[in-house]
C-alpha cells in the first residue's frame, strides 16, 4: 500500500523559520539580523534621498517615510525580512502632485493610496497576481529601470563640469567594490569617497543640502490642509489609485521573489493589507509613501542572510538614528554620488537577459511583443500601472488569438453517404467559435449530420450561439443535426443556453 502524506495545514504552510522568538534566543541568529538591519539602513539613506528628489519633495520626506514604513511593515506585513521604504516607482507616480498642487495634496494622495490598498487587499487583489504573465513582469521591471535612469538626467544638465568625473568615479567604485568585498555596501563606499573628495578639495558642486532641509527631530503628525470635497478627490484619486496599484504590484512581486529564494510561503493578502496600513502611517507623519524594495530586500535576504522581522524593524530604527545623528554629514553629500547610485540601481534592475539575442530568438514573438508594449506604455506615460494594465490586456488578446488557432473541424462521410460526421477538436470560446460556423458544408451534406464534440470544450455563450446558428442553417436546408459527445459540464451549459440567445433563430 502506498503511504499517503497528509497535506500541511494553513498555519504550518505559512510558518517561516527561524521565528522572531527563535532569533531572540540565539545570539548567532540575532547578530545576523542586527548586522543585516544596519547594512540595509546604510544602503537606504542615499536611495531615500534620491527618491525624495525624484518626487520633488525635501529629502526628509523620503527618509521619514522609509523609517516609518520599515518599522510598520515589520509588525504588519506578511513577508518576514522583506524591506519596505520609499521607492522610485512610487516617487515617479506621485511626483506630479507635489509639483503641481503642493505638499498638502501630496500627503493626501499618499493617505488615499494607502486606503485604496487596504480596500484592494480586502477584495482579494493579491490572488490576481497569478494572472499577470511573466512577460508583463519583465516589462514592468525594465520600464522601472528606464524611468529611474531618465529621472537622473536633470541632475546632469547645466551643472559644473566636475559633476561628470565625480559620477564616473562613483560608477567605477560601485562596479569594482563588490569584487573586493561585499561586507560594506558599494553605494555607501562610493558616497563616502566622493563626499570626502569634495570636502578635502573644496569643490563647489550641488549637494544634498541644496535640495532641501534634512530632519533634525522626530517626525510629527501631519494633517493635510485640503478641502474635503469632490474637487480634491478628482485631483488626487487618479494618482492615489496608480500609487496603490504600482505599490501592490511591486510588493507582491518582491514577496514572490523572496518566497522562491527562501523556499517558503508568505501571506500575500496580509502583505497587501500591511502595505496599505504602512502607507497611511507614512502619510500621517508627512512621509511620501512607498512599497517593497527589491534591491534592499535582496541585500537583507540574499547578501546578509536575514530571515526575520527583526532585520526589517532594525533597518528603520538604524535609519532614523543615522539621519538624526549624522544629518550635517548627509547634507554635504554631492548629488553626483546619488546620481551614480541611481544609475547603478537602474542597471541592476533591468533584466538584461530578456533582450539578449538568444533569448529573443527562442521566446515566442507574442511574449516579446507584450514585454515591449508594457515598457513603451510605461515609459511613454511615466505610469507603471498603465503599462502593466495595457501589458495584461495585450497578453490576454494574444493568448486568445493563439488558442483560437488550435481549433479544427474534420469532416467524413459514411460509406452509404447517408450521414456526414464532423469532429470538432480544441477549446471553444468567443475567439475560436466565431469562425466555427464557416467550417460546415451546409448545402452539400446529406440529410443526416452528426457533430462530435467529445474532443472539444464549450467555455462560453458565444460557442452555444455558434452551435445554435449551425443547427439553424442545417434546418433551413431541411437536414437533421445531432450534437453528441459533450461532457457533463458542457452539456449542462449548452442545455441551459441553447435556443435562448437569439443568435441562431
């Protein structure tokens, strides 16, 4: 007798070890989590500042947001060890609000975006991730990389000539440093070296202090001063919806990536709820909002080996300590260093394998087209949500077209030429059944016609309408038609709808 292994219950399926309590009891595990949190905090500083600048707000807005969201998601999120903070994706989506309407509308957008994320989580949007094709995900990542890169270009125009060699040196350090050691984040080394060079030689180049005031105290409650009316909602709702969708997409994609790396299962619906709550808390304290960060999460999970919420929590705490204690040092960081960091982030984010000739040669043209549609739509509109939605629609259309070609109809005549037999093969739905009526020889067939559906499946009302139309055409020629071979589900579906659609009679 074959032994049957019982399926794990829901609680054990989502139990991720080591747990927080196990890490707290183990000096070795706790040390690993603490060091991982410190490394992530150091890596977060330059990116939080750079994303603030992309969003058109003071650096402290992104720094506060990263602190609040990292700490909040440590308690609220569904994926342990995943890092949530201010991100380029969210910055790009909501930047027009700060630029055109001011800070109060900007914070109102963040708050509404978080609320929408909670509503989407309760509606089960996390389960819809299975319907996003890989080609759309690749296009999403590539478009994000392109937008992060192009957002750095304003920092390279109308600037002192020294900016260019500084950026070049920063890029060189970040490409070479990982080959020497990965203990200290390469972006941090580049920032320290370039800042030291600027201070020692007293070079006059744009720095972080020029972009706005850095925080000198803890974040305070921020209530946006906007009128609570329909006009305000019309202004902020489109940006809030885009922020919610983009944030959930990137967060759930990152969670799935960490699941694969750690061979564990995380609660995606809880993660979506946690992201929404963290964004509301971020907005309530004047933060710009954000989502899961793929780069920092990989530093935490893959490079540092963290596995619990301790590392995420400490990343936020260490970040706040660093900016409050070292705020004056942060202010003199040259913008060239941050540009170099963001260029490397964009290069690392881009899926270069997806555009290699060998990959393109093997990949179905339809999937390559979907990826390009996603990239072009996103870059053109500067809206990641628009690109993903158009990419999914394109993937659906191309899938329907491809499946539609799998349907075939074979005609045979009995030996006594008294009966025509038709065998229908394939999946029948709106895209394939519309041409079904053209596959039959109505005038030339004998008086008895048998249509065998045993090797096909009826999926929708369009197919039932097509079968009704076929029967009607034969009846108009005075011939008898029998449809046989429908499975139980298809037969029940056909029996319920046939004759009631008005298409064939």
